[in-house]
C-alpha cells in the first residue's frame, strides 16, 4: 500500500501528461521557457533550504512530498522529471516527444502503484512482474494515441526497461530513452 506522501508524489509525476496539451495550447518554446525557469528556481530553492534559508511555501511543499532519506541533500527528483521533459521536447519531433512524456508520466507511477498493491513476483529488488506489465501496458496505450502500435511498443518497452533497472533516476531516462528508441525505429521503418 502506498502512503499519502507516495500517492501525492505519483499525482505530481502523473501531472506531466498535461505538458503536451500546454505545448499545443501555447507553444513548445513557451513551455520550454517556463519549465526551464521553474527548474532553475526549484534548484535555487533547494540550495537555500540546505543553507537554512527556506522559502516557506515551496520548501514546505517539497518537504511534504519528499522521502526522509532525501531531505539531507538536494531533493533532485522533481528537477530530473523536468529536465527529462525539457530534453524530450528539444530532441524529438512533437508526436514522439509527447508520447515519450506520456510514457514516463504514466508508466512509472502505474508500475509503482500496481507493483506495490498486487505485485508478488519480484524481478529486481522491489520491482515486480505485475508492476512492470501494468506500466508497460499503460505507457503503450498512451503512446499509441499518437504513434503506431509498433513504435509505441518500442518506446514503452525501452522506457519500462529503464524503470525496471532502477537507474539513478528514471524520471530523466524514461522519456529520453523512449524518444530515442521511437525516433530510431521510425527512421529505420522509413528508409
């Protein structure tokens, strides 16, 4: 069972699904600028927090959503999520970028929620077969909204493999790996 803090973290993570919609409502440039400013401000806020000069509202929110072991240093995962989205928007065409963002925003939290609630068969450390399959299915379905099922499966599979490996931060790697694999697959199919 996920704690209230973990559930709130998953909701924040899942909120990244809105980024493509905001890009279409405004522009990629506007969203890239906003995300970059927010990320820089967040990192500065973390530096201030560690120096004993917290910004009341932001620091309170950050600490409320953090895990105890994260609080002694920069709470970097939110920045990694933003940087992963920024890189994805810069590096890939819109349909691949949007699908990659959805893969990371949906696949990772779904894998965690299902893995913790009904997961029984461990694969690697705390990762479960049930969580992996649920995350793969959810991210595949999300990517399939914009891309062919074959390309969506390649992106979802690659991203969920990164999640399964528990790389230093899958918030950064999942969308970038998904985008790279889907771009390569798209180019290979069209040459």
